[in-house]
C-alpha cells in the first residue's frame, strides 16, 4: 500500500477503531504519514456477512470521496 501511495495512486487503509493508532504509526514507519485511514466499526471477526457488508457500505463513500478529491 505504501509503495502505491508513493507512486501517486489513490490509496487508503480501512481499519477498525482499535487499530487506528497502529495504522497511523505504521503509515509513518513506511514513509506515507499522509495515508488516509478509513475507520469502520469494530469488530469484523465473528459477525455475519451482512454486518461485514454494512461496514463496507460505511467505507465506500469515504473512499469515493478520496478518489474525487484526487481527481481535481
């Protein structure tokens, strides 16, 4: 992901709330401190497919927004 971001591609990491701090730290370590992190509700494991899809529906508009901002 970091290499794609460094090459100028629109990228983001989708993570749940408990992993936000780790995601920010890792983006700095890999040299892409500006990497967008899209936060969705926790957890993902142990829930129904419908609930996972619901979480994806939260992330999709955020990623589309990133794409549109990059296209300008």
